[in-house]
C-alpha cells in the first residue's frame, strides 16, 4: 500500500567530548655551521690610461676700460717746514750779555749762522731775554749776509721795539728774507733796553782770521736799516748772543 509520511527528524544529539591533545615531540638537534671558505686574491689593477691632449687656449678677452684717475693725495710737509736757524743751541746758554757789555756804546752784537745747502725763507726773529728790572730802550734784531771777512750787509730787520719781556722774545721781520743755501749769514741784536740781559754762549776766536768771524760787535749805532754795511772786525767779546730766525 502507500508509504506513510516521513516522521519529523529527531533532535541532534550533543557533540561528544574532544579528546586531549597529545604531547609535542622534542625538536631535533641543529647541525654544526660549516667552515668559511678562504677570501680570493685581489685582482691586478689595470694601467692608467693616457692623459688627453690639452685643449687650445681661448682667445684673450677685450681689455676693460681704464678707470678714472684717483684724487691726488695731499703733499707731505717738506723737510724745510718750520725752519729755525740759531746762532747756538738754546740749551747751551752759559752766560749773558748786557746792553753795554765790555764798555760798549750803542752797540750791536751778532753771531754767525749756516742754513745748509737749501734756500730757506724766514719771517720772524727771536732772542732769549732775562729781565733784571723794569727797563725801557730800543731793541731790534737784524739778519746780515757776510760780504767779506770783516763786513756784512743788513738784509732783514724787525721793527724797533721799546720794551721787551723776559723769556723768549719773538718779533716779526718787516719783510720775509730768503737765505740761500751754502751761504754764511749773521743774526745781530741792537739792545739798549736797560735792566735787561740776553742769553749767550762763550765762543769765538778773539782774533780776526782769514774767514768771517764767529761773532762780533759794532758800536755807535742807532739801529739797523736794510742795505746797511756793518763791520764785523771787532771780535774782542768772545760772546755769541742766542738769536734765531724762523718761518
């Protein structure tokens, strides 16, 4: 007869218990590392190749324009700047000269100077004064050029002063004077200021020789004038006044 309907599927039964995992076996021993092989020899270095030829030198470029000329520097002072010519060194003063030294009357006393081989222009004259009281009288300094062994000509003068002060007395020449190289000149002072003395040095030969004297005096004067001829033959004092000319 007919097959009857399939009955309902029964419930799935519970999963059975999982069995324990078995123990892991021991790892086998690692084998020894083999010996390192020998390093091979370095190969031969190859020869250096030949140096190539130097290339041709390029043409020289055009010359640049010349720069402007720099400004001219200031010219340095010449060796003649601040000229000062003296009859002796100021530090060598070892005596004095009075207005009537040696019994002189209205006298001028001078000493020789030499300026070397260059022309020099001077415009002032100086004397070293020691005042021993209040004094008045005439005082003047002159520049003279030796014209022989016994004469000299006045070529420069200061104005006549009527008072002077102790210390360095500096007076302007009436006009600048050019002193030529390789020439002998004299500086002379006409001092009639009473109560004054001028610094000086003991010098000279005390006799007239075959040469212009080192120092001299001339009496009976009233001062100096340009072009005047002065006798330089009186050399009896043995004294040179300290006098100087400067720019």
